[in-house]
C-alpha cells in the first residue's frame, strides 16, 4: 500500500493569537500535516505566486488547502479569494473560509467567488479543535485533492 502524500495547509490570518490557536488546535488533534502561515491577502498571493520572500519553492510548497480569514489588513480575504479563483495556476486549490464573520452577505459573496467551504470560527479552543478534526477527516482522508 502506498503511503499517502503529505498535505500542506496554508493559513492566511492576520491575528497572531488566532494563528497560535489554529496551530495549537492542529497539534492537539495530532495532525502531522505541514502548516504554513501568512498574515494578509498580499502575503497569501505572494506565497501562491512565488514572489518576494516566497520565491523559492522549497520554502513555499504549493498548498493543498488554504484556510482563509476574511478580515485582514492591506488586502482582505474576499479580494484575495477573487484573485485566486481568477488565476488559472492556483484556482484549483481548495479554499476554506475560517472567519469570525457570520454575515449572510459574506457567506453568499464568498461562495459566489468560488470558496469551497465557509466556517465561522468557534468561540472556544475545544470548538476549534473539533473543526480541525472535521477538516482533517474531510479534506485529508475523504476528498481527493487535485495534484497540479
């Protein structure tokens, strides 16, 4: 039996506490997936398009899934999502919105832009661990991800 290929997760979130909690939730869930973090939509696009600090593919492996916060400085998640889904080189990467927003407008707009899932961040750490476990089960065990 072939060993499954490792999955790389790229998290775009400007809040250092949220990034730490997401990392802790992955560790608590005992997930070994490689995780990379960027702080806003501009860094996200630089990473995906391998520009600037992310030019070396060894330091910026292509993510298999993107966890995207909507409310970030410089370029928010909505604008970054729009650019990602319009770029033929990266549009197939699944994007999961993970945000504090519960606004129906954000839900509708992000799905219209091509997001694969919309999740409102839970208020407790245990809730975040539960979400990470479900994400892991769905995206890394059930779904067949494109390898491009």
